[in-house]
């Protein structure tokens, strides 16, 4: 079942970004990941704003693949650099519909 890793990041020190941006997409790809977006163009439509400066959405073939990416030893130094230079939240969601009323999504 398709899974999406959503990274919500508030950059506090941008020194980590060039190396991270150059290498991490290849590590995600190794686990079947495909970036759908990695953008700082964030427009709030509703709710209380967060201090987010970057959101990335990566599609994976499964939750297990997304978790394998996040725990990959090759990714560890990049994750550590990101964690040191940001406040980050990584979430994984699947492609289900909790209400079960959207016909093209699996019922969740």
C-alpha cells in the first residue's frame, strides 16, 4: 500500500541543507521513494501557523519502505545534521480513506 512521508521542517541553521539536498533523494530512491515536493513555498489556508520553512512529501511503495529509508544507516548522518539544524517532524500516512467514501482510495 502506498505511503507518504511528510517532513515538516523549521530550519534553524542552514549549514546542513546543501549536502542533504544533494544526497538524500538518492537514498530515498534506493527504498522506492519518489519526491513529490520539497518546497519552501508554503501558504497557510486555515488554522494556526507553524514556523515551518520547508515541507517535503516523498511517496514510497509501502510504510515499511518509508521506515527503511528513515532508519537507513546511509541516511543517519544526514538525519543527524538535519535534526541539529532544524526542528523537524516526520510523519507517514498511507493512501487510504478513513471514511471509505472516496471510490478510488482503499478504505482505511
